């Protein structure tokens, strides 16, 4: 498999991780009472499965993105990461 196809495959997975992670984190944060005191908000965030899973997925994105930067130039990898915004818009619905 060519190097660019490998980069596209890894970035494809990374993009999905980022979009799904952002959607889950946003869903979890919308369930938090924003009128509560800060300590109560922090406890609610720490207890939110959506926030934890979303954060883990976004961390996976960062790891794959950094891995991709070892294989490809930034000028090739960075524009690919913008596709996560398109998927995020679809997931936001």
C-alpha cells in the first residue's frame, strides 16, 4: 500500500474519532446544569460517561494525527483533518 494511502487511512480513522468524540463531549456537557456552582458542575462533568468517552476519542485523534505527521508533511495532513468539521456538522443534527 502506498504511503499516501496509508496516511489517508489513518487520517480517516482519526477524523471519525475526532468528530464522534466532539459530539459525545458536547452531548455530555449539555446535560450539565450550567446554573449550578462550579464544584457541582465539575462533579457532574467527572461523572459523565459521554464526556469521558468523548475525551478519550479526541485523545485517540491526537495520537493518530501525531503519528500521521511522522509519515506525511503537515501541508498534506492538516487539510485532511478539516474533514472532521463536515462529519461534526452531520453528527450535530
